[in-house]
C-alpha cells in the first residue's frame, strides 16, 4: 500500500476507537487509521455470553498489523475495561443464557439499557488520560435494532455532555451512522479493498449466539440470529451490486 496522505487537520490528531471485534467497529477502525496520525482501541468485557468476541478482536488487530503495515504503523495501544458490573445491573440475552426475542417495547432482549452511553463515557475517560480527543464508534441509525442509544441525537447530545463534563473538547465520530449494512461492506472495500473485506469475512465476529461454526460467504455465524441476518443480507446486497457494477 502506498503512503497514505492524511488530511492536514488530522496529521497530528489521535483517535480512540470503540472496538468490539465485530464488523462495524472493524470498519470504523480502518476508517480512523485512514484519517488519524495515531489510533488506539478500547474494548469492554461485560460478561458477554461468549468471550469469542474478545478473542476475535485481538485476532483482527493482529491481522491488521500483518496485512496492512501502513495502518499498523499508526495503530497504538489496546485497552480492555472490565465491565462485569453491567451483568449485575441488567439481565439481557447478551449477558445471560436467555433466548433472543422481541420484547413488548419493540426492542430485542439483547438491549442492554444505556450501554453506549456508558461505553462512550468510559472511552472519554481513557481518551482524557491518553490525550486523545476524538472517539470513534460504530453506532448506526439506519439498519439498527432500534436501540435508542445508537441514535444520532443521543450521540450528539453526549458529545456536548462529555465536552462540558471533562472541560475540554470531545468529538464523537460515527462514520456508519447513515449507512445500511450493504454500504458498510462497500465502505470496507473502499478503505482496504478486497483484502480488507476478506479480513472482515474471516475474522470479525457479529453473531449474537456466539457461534463461529461454518464459514459462509459473509463470515462465520449461526446465520439465524438478528445480527447474522443483518450481516448476511447486507453482504448479499453489496455482492449483487458489485457484480453489476
Ligand atoms: Zn448468529
């Protein structure tokens, strides 16, 4: 890969990416590595049903360093915060063994109330300590499950709250906010070509059930849970588009 020219405003700026090892946050990571001089990552261990996500995030970081040396040279420290407390204060299909289903309020029972608010607040604390004022997250209002803390207004409001509360400017970037899943695959391809799209297929983890299982064209997963369903249908739309382009 040739030397990437960073936009001048970002030439010295550092960013912290909320990185779970899933498809969306991996695309956000590449997006940030394309733009910022130094990029660190933060992940949260909150007693997910399957620790596979935490394992895959390290695999993805290694693969990026190995396959994309230009990006790798900007990739800094990885931070993992233990949020076991989230399992204590919420009972959801993501943190205990319950079946994934829709609740009466129209949200799937994978919803951990206010999770992104907590994640962004903690990330801003890590950023403050590391002199990083840009946070990057994969929140998305387009193909989402209706989580209110993924909404653009929620994020903008929190950006102001954190800026006031920390006494210094915090910018929250959400490059996927208005993209559907097909467009997220397209963005991955634009950022790092077929090699990066393939890295996402092979190594990122999205499945709620935590199944790696067989490798489908769109990646590993059970193929039936809402996360696999979104990932698969997005991939199919993107693949069809690419074929006709
Ligand atoms: Zn699944």
